[in-house]
């Protein structure tokens, strides 16, 4: 009964506030009527009695408020009132509302985008069951994950910490479904790959360990859902179909589920094939060679209850067994564990560092936006001080007024957050579809998930409270009597004095943040431009690349070499072609081959005795000429350097210094390769960049194609002709030689895309953030400048009336904002220079000690100041003292 | 009027419960009843009664129903619930203990001075 009663009251309060209010009203009226009855009995006339009764009752509105409070439904109903009031107030000043909402939308949108990418790359685990226990093995010594097949088998058999270990290699093949052969990327995987991951096919079946019976025994493929969709048009009859891979027949067993796209978060294979097929897929078989670390990554689920430290100890004991048993091939077999998604520590730290940096920067953007909105709010609160004073005088509590301000702030922040999130979703959709490097299946699906929405909501709320809190002190210190009496905004006059106010500090901080962003984006852009023109050790301009792998069309051995010579000859015959060179893998093309080399005297060729680990390029005689790599000393190769003549090599200058001490001593001297071959140095080439733009100088050796054949090949065609025309001429020439060979043709500058990719991303990201920072600064300075002009209109009017010059007027009105701009810019520039040091790790040749960058920043900031103060300055100058003074 | 005492915080609820314990009353009636049982010694602003009344209803100590007053006007009548009666006796006992203790403390003459 009692519970029911109190429940009824609760429900009424919540859902029928007007009923409750009407009842309350009636009850109070009845009270006053009863009192008036009594007073009338004591001799007063009715009207007087009623008046007295009302006075005796006290402040009816105040008691009604208190009753509401005692009902607890208070917060909700007054919250609703606050909201309605806030909406009304904001609708009345659309300019302010639009400015505030769009500022916040930009800032929160930027944060949502950066967080989504962070989430997709780092926070979100691979989309496989129990991803939390999935680890990749990393060699403790040199932080890579490559493992040889025999070592893999030993690790898999002998460890006791993993449920299973699987491995994969990324390969590029010629894929022919019976029409136009294309290149396709795939994973060559150990037979237990799918079982170790615990995933199930979308269609058909996967292959298993039991399907393998030695080399070339399992001609099966599993294709990815995306490849099935785009190349087989969702044909369910694809299971069991035979396709040609590198001219060998393979049976498609099944289709992987749509949510599974390999074991890296950014590399999406088209198919999976068993590793025992290596010979047919890659044209070589190193499954029995312990020294060939060909498996890109070995990973597995850790057994429940095993800690990472225990697993590492276990792996290291297997490792030391391998070191003892195979001293020639296995040196430094210590292990550490990493997450597989970002290729472990290969990319992990760099990507994490960059993303953390971006997150910090976009956080700063949001802070700057909050500072901006905070000062806008403070200005508004000052403008509304009369309203606040009136409300206070009429008995409203300060708490209630503050709640109103916060409601406004949170309303703006939520709307801004929603708009920002919508914008970021559009942007992220595009980003998810983006393949930054055309020849690689690299992309990152960054579609936002619940985590992103939650973060955006929290950020919006937090920033709402943050900038809503700025005018609190102002409202708490409002003295209603003073304000109402003085008839103008009395308190504000005090605030715009010489004292440093909170708003000044906010503005300086904001400009400093913007300065950091502008500086670092300029540093990045400049670094990118410079790296396009830096010394690569080859000349990418006026060169076209045609890369292919002859095994994709079934060539090997002598047939391959003959074909390669035919290709060179027929391309050289194209009019306008200056020279044509051949290289096994193009430098800075995203791949690379390395090998340990030994001094000529070393007898025991184990890894630990190696003199250096060097980059290997197999080239045709004309390569240096075609690539624009200059020879420092000695000679290039000729076609006479073949299997019947002594083994020779051209090394780069660093190689010469590293192994032989000096370039002159290197020439004519001998060194040993991994397999023990003694090689004579016949020439020395200039140093270059081979794998990454930011790499430390690396030693490299160039070997003649006839002595070190390779079916992987890239033709470098140097010509001044229009690349478009030349490309089609090259394509038709090559097709004339063999139509079944898939060839990828692009200019060398385009081919550098993958090497420049990190710089590109950094530059675009910083550029966008820099532009946003600049916009925020403009609105911030604009806000302060126009506010200070409008507050001092009367003063300016008097000054003009007394004969002040235009210059003096502008100085009075805008001196302060401009001074703040100068201080903030200086601080920002200084911090930006410090931040640029970090950038140098991502963008090659990024440096802040560049007069162009420094003057660029100064120019940009002054331009910002000019832009932001232009309109307020015009207003200050157009003050008409007569009108102004008459108005007051 | 001048020798009326200000109410201690929290005591209004107790007075309301006490007033209503003698029979259902409307708000004005409660005010009169408090005046009557306290010999008009307590100063209560009339409106201040209502937040207390609503609070007690919400706590389930009072229940309210509309009826007609002796003046033939519509009025809301309050009466004690079982919980309200229980609360009244507890609060009365604890108030008495407090009052006795305070009175004893104040009437104690210090031995020296």
C-alpha cells in the first residue's frame, strides 16, 4: 500500500509532471483559502484576508521548487527544462551555435578518425578465435620473425608451450582462371595453418596437415572471400574448380570466411596454398635448407596456463638445442614473443609510436577547441551578465544558473560530437577502401566500432564540461545589485584590464598548439619534397619499370635466361629507349633479398662468423646504365660473365669499406658468399637506398644474372619518351614474346610509392591536423579580438572623438590579441622544432633546421593573425563616436 | 509573537507526524494543530510545511487523499501510515533522550568558577 502510494507519486512525477504540478498548485491554493477564511472570521474583508493569507504563506515559487526537490523527480524534470531553455537560447544566437558546433565537430571528428585507425591497427586483435593467446615468434637477436622450414618443424615438435605452431610466406604468383592471367598475392602456409587458427571455411573445405605428403603433393588452394567475390562473382561452384597458378594446375578447395583476411591486419591475401608446393609456387625449394630463413612468420596459440616468460624459456631451450646441433646454420637462436597483427616488432613500434603521436596531437586539437569554446562561453557569460544578475535577483539559485550553462555546453558538445562522428564515418569509409600502394594488397579496414562511438561520446561529454567550466567563476562572482545598478556589464570592465586572465592563457596555449602543428606539418611536407629529390643511388625519373616473374609463365633455368635476354633485346629495339636493364628486385620496391657474406679467409661459414649481412641484387650488364647508378671504380658486367667464367660481383662503396677496409683494396679482391663461393670484386658502385628511405646505409652486392639466375625480375627501361605511350609499347612488345606472362608496368616514381608511403601518410595526417589547428587559432583570435573591440566600443568612440589616429585606435583595440598571438606562436615554433626530431624517424630528411620551414611558420602565423583580426580591426576603425555616444 | 522559537533542523517532520497522529488533517489543519499543541511557541512559515509533507509522503510515512474540509473546501488530507506511526514513536523516544541530555548538560553548575 505504502509502496504503491510512493510508487504512484514517483511515476506521476516522472511521466506526468503537469499532473503533479496541478495537484500541488491546488493544494497550496486550498491552504491559502483556508487561512483567508480564518482571517475573514476575525473581521477582515475578504479581499484583504486573501492578500494577508498570501503574504503569510511566503515565497510560493520557492516552496514549489523545494517540493520538486523533495520529490526527487526534480533532476529529471528541471534537467528537461534546462534543456528546453538551452535549445531556445542557442537558437537565438545561431552564429555562436554554428561556430561552436562546427569547431567541436572538427575536433571530435579528427579524434574519432585517429582513434579508429589506432583501434584498427593496434587495439583491435586479429579477427580469429582467442586472438588474445595468439603470439608470433621473434628472434631475440635481430627482431625479425623469419624462420627456416626445418627449424620451424623442430620448434613445432619440441616446444611444450604452444598448442600448435603454423607459419606463412607472402608470395606473388601468376593466376590464370582460363582467360587473362593476372598477378595474385597469396600466403604459402604450413598445412596446419587453418587448424592452428581454429577457423572454419565459408564454402568447401580447408587443407590440413594430412593433405601433405612431401614436396608438390598438395596442389590445393583456398581463396579469400573478397577474391571469390571479385574474381569469381560469388559462384558457389568454384569449389573443386582447377585453375592455373604459375602454369601448374591447382584445385580450389574452399573459400575463407569473409571476416578472415590473413594473419596481418594490413595485408590481405587473395589465396592460401600449402607450403609444400613451394617449388611450383616460388620456383625454388628450400624446405630442406636449414640456413634459408624463408618462412615470414611463425605463430601459434599459447597453451592455457602458460605465461609468456615460460614460453620464451621453453623456446630458448629448443633454440640452444638447435644451435648445438646445427652450428653452421643456426646462430643466436633466442626468442621473444610479439603480436602477429603488425608483423611483430618489425612494424609494431613504428606504427604504435606514430599513432600515439597522432592521438596526442589530435587530443591537443580537441584541447585547443575546448579552450576556444571556453573563451567563447566566457565572452557570452559576460554579455549575459545582466540576464544572470536579473535571474539571481529574482531568486534563482547560482546552482541553477550554472546548471543551465553546463546544459548548454553539453548540448553543444553532443551535437558537435554527433556531427563530427558522422563526418568521420564518411571519411573512414573512404579510408577503408583505399589501397595506398597499387601493386600490394595493403589496406586497413578502419570502420568504426562500438569502442569508437563510446570514445567519441566520452570525449564530447568531457569537452562539454571542460569548456562549460570556464565561465563558472564569472557567474559565481556576479553581484546582481552592482550589475543591475550600474546598468552595464560592470564586472567585465574589471576583467579586460591589464590583468592576465584565464582566457589569455587559454588563447596562448591554443596558438602554441597550433604552432606545433603548423611547424610539424611544414617540416613533414618539406621533408617529403626533399626525399623525392634525394640521392637514392639511382635515378627514378625518366624510367619505367616492368616487373614480372618468369615462373608465373612456367619458365626456369636456361629457358628463363634466354627469355630474359630476348626481353631486353626487344625492348631496346623500341624507338626512343636509351637502355634496358634487368634486376631481380627493384631497390625501394618493398622487397629485398639479403645474404651473409664472409671475408675471403673465413673457413667456418657459420652465421656468427659473417662479416656483414648485405643486400643482394642480381642484374643484367646494362642495369647500372638503365638505373642511373654510377660506378665509382672498376667495370660493370658483360654477358661473358656467365657460368663458364670466374664468379664476379660489383659491390657498393660501403661494402668495400666494410669488408676490405677501403675501395681501392676491394677492387680485384675476393670474398665468400653464404654457400662458400669465392667471388671477385670487379667494380664498385655508389651507395644507395635499398629497403627503406630512412634506413642506415647498407652494404650491397650486385651479381651478374647469368651466374645467379632469378625468375623474379624487373625491367628498367630508360627513355625520355612519354611514359604513357612507352608503357603501352612495352606491354605490347612483352605480350608479343609471351602472352601468358602477367606484367606490372609503372613509372619508377610511382614504384617508389611503397618507400614513400610512411612519409606520405605522415605528411597528409600532419597537414590535416595543421590546417585544423590553424582554423581553430583563427577563430580563437577572431573571437578574442572582436570581443575586445565590442567591449571597448565606447572607449574607442571617445578616443576617436578626442582625435586619436587610426593607428592608435587599432593598437588599442587589437594590441592585446596580437601580443598573445606572438607569444603563442613563438612557444609553438619552439615546441614544433623539438617535435620535428621525432618526425625524422618517419619522414626521411625531415629537419626543422631549415630556413624555409622557419620562415614558413612565421609567415603562416602572421597570416593567421592578419586574417583573424581583419574584421575586428575594420569594426574598430568604423566606430562613429556620435552615434555611439548618443546611444548610451 | 516575538518569543516564538525557531525550529531546529529536522524537527518539522517530527512535528508533522505528531500532529497527524491524532487524526487525518489537511495542510492548514496541520499547521493549526502544531500551533495548538505547542501553545503557539514555534515559528513556522506556512509554505515551509509543504516540502516536508511531500517528502514524508515520498518516504511512505504519510499517505494523502483528497477530501472536503470543515469549511466545505476541497483539501488534501494526510494520515499516518503504519511505517509513519513506527517512525513517530522512534523519533519521539530519541528526541526525548536528546532533550534530557542537553537539559542535564545545560543545568549542570560548574564546580569551580
